[in-house]
């Protein structure tokens, strides 16, 4: 039986107009648990493979007599399926909207803290949509009290296609030419900063957070924001959940091979003029554009170092300490960590065949080949299956998790510490070794505490998407971690009881919190040095 019910709720946004959303209540009580607004535009619909177009500050969303109705959800960018077929019937290339949850009750004097959350999915799939009642228990019964903003953004080729043709066209139009998904995120973040006060939020207290590719996106948003002039900087702190800074992104030139391969699969001749190539590419049906991606050698569409959103020396700035100095000067705090068995879910995404060569080629679809070569030399000497892996597909999942999470998280912490940040104060490391029962809905129990299972922890049962949420006993186990999470987002000076790069705040397998000395530290630094050193 459903636990919640909804009813219309009208909100006066002042100069922005009036909108209608939903009150979320317990089905057996009139108490309002939170308010929900879904599908609020933050930009005009963007032309395919072009920069987002922000809405002007003068844009109005409705009137008192005819409020804009925002009780739905964000448009879902066309995308491949994960462990299942894609569903084209729900796709919409116009995904430039946000979903917003607001706590009930009186806002603090300075306004609610703001939690700006970016969804994951390898930057290839995903969306921010959850049921209106999904965050009701988090916002009504825990220490987490903040407005939650979840934007849509473009993914896979729609969000991260790059080429010299696109670069030349964009320069002629005075636009950015790549990383469209990241520019979507930034546009949504600026929209939030400029308008969240009308929703009761504090624009000067924004946490940017994300899970998996959303955490990687969070890092890239931070790296962009922290080098802007102070008057243009928005981010106060970040939560990077199960991902990190990644590798130095490829250049546009190296992504040209992927662009040319895509055109080949779509029967668009490379002999055409740049303008004609782009014209034909923009006319390809979304279903066809998605269908060919999984057959490509370079099937993962990733960010590029464009010199605009992402600098050519981003990883160098981490290694030489200048990035840490920027964070220290701005007072930025980071919450970053992992789950104990990341690799099971990572190994399920476009799993390669049973050979060294298949694993190598699969990793090259994601990362520069020079980096993959170094990783394989480090972890797979002699091209023989190492003892820590059961088979070649299992090895792929473990190596993938090392690059996405384990190794680069540790190398990042090491370099930030050497650059002057205090780990346990400025950088807060965590580890999750426990999973809630409701996580069985998204990952089989034999995958243990794998990637994504802890979303049910952070979102108080909602991360699994459906089901009964957390049990009473599970909530008691998670109370301390939730309190830390809430205090961090509120902006309090959260610190661990033991400091140092190896010290990690851990939820152990018994559901108890403790401080843990990282036993994977040296292995992680070896990986960082091989790939990012």
C-alpha cells in the first residue's frame, strides 16, 4: 500500500511568477512532508550538438491566476539501455529542466541550503527523475534539510560529441564547441544560483553533488568554477560519491577518430564539407544515433580538454599543488569516497569478451590508449590473468573501478594533502561496506556492496527508486552518517576525529561507524602515478 499522497500546491515566486507543484503528505496524516516541482525549464531547447541557451532573468513561469504547472518530470535525453533495452518512447532531446524538492515548514532566516545533484550513468545514460514522494522521508525525518535541485543534461553523443567540424562551426558562431553536457549542468547551476531565493533557498550556500558520473561531473564543475572570478563562482562545497577527478581528458584531435567512426556507421561520407556533415548528422533520427553507438569501437562519448570548460593542464594542476591552493583560498570542502565492491556493477557496463585484448580494447573506448597501456602493464604484467581476478570480464570490472574510483580517489587525496589541504577537515574521505535491503532492487545480493547500492543510504531509501525504503533498524544504523551528511550540506565545519590522508570515516559491514586506516592506499597511489603521475 502506498505510504504517501500528493495534492496541488501553488508557490508565488515573486518576479518569476507563480507555479503549481505538489504537496507530499503521509497518506494517513495531513502533515506536509515536502513540496515537489518537476520539469521547470532552465534553458531554451538546444539545437543538437550546440551550446545550451539560458533563459533570461525576465522569463516568467506563470501568473497567480494561471500558474505554470510543474508536476511532471525532466525530459530524458536519448540514451542506450543499461542491462536492458532502451526505451525510445520516453526520450526527448529537450532535457533542459530541473526537478526541485523543498522541505516543509519555515525556512531558516538566510534560506534553505541548496543541494544541487547530478545523476550518474557513465555520461552515457541516466536522468534525474524520481517520484515526487521519493525524498519525503529524507527531508522530513532526518538531519538533512536542504532544497534539492536535480537538473537534466545531455549524455552520450548528444552531450559529448567533439570534432574539428563542430569546433570550427562554434567558433564562427561565438559559442563553445564541445562538452555540451557539462555546459548544460553549468547553465542549470547558474539558473539555480540566480533564482533559488524565490523558492526559499540560499544562493550563497550551494553544495554541488553527484553519484558516479555525476561525481565526476561534480569535479569538473568544481574545477571550472574555482578558477572563475570570485563574483562568478557559485560552489561552496562538493560531494563526490563513488567517483573522482578521472584522467586528463583527450584533446579534440584525438576525438576526431570517434566522430569519423560515427559518421561511417551512419553512412555520412567523410568527403562532404564540414557544414554538410553536420547538417546530415543533425537530421539523423535519435533512435538511429543511439543504435549505432554500441557497435562502435570508440563507443564511450567522454569530455574533451577544450581549453574553455576543461583546461589542457587540469591533472597537472592537481599534481603540482596549484589546484589545492585554489580550493584552500576559496574555502572549498570536499566529501569523497567509495563502496567496498564497486567492481561488480562497473563490470556490467558493455562487458568485454574473455581475453586480454578484449579488456584492453574496452578500456581504450573510455580512456587514452597511452594511459590504458600503463594501467595494463601495472596490473596485468605479462598479459596473464592476475590472481586478484576470477576471469577476464571480472578483471575488466576491477580495473574499471580502479580508474573510476579506487585509484584516482586516493591519488587525488594524496595530491590535495601535499598541496596544503587537511584530509579529515578540508577533504573528508568515507567508505561504505554495508547495504540496505532495498538495494536488492537495483543490484543482486551476490554483488555485495557494489556501485550504486549506497544511493539508498544517502537518499534515505530513495536511491533504489522503488520499494519500501529503509527499515526502522536500518535507519538507526544510518543516523550518525546522515547527521554528518546533513551538517556538511548545511555548511558546518565537519571534521573527522582522526586526520591524515589514510584516515577514512567508514560504515562497516555490521552497520557501525568507525575511523578506518585505508589498507588500499599504496595500491591506489601506484595507479594514480601510472595514469596521472
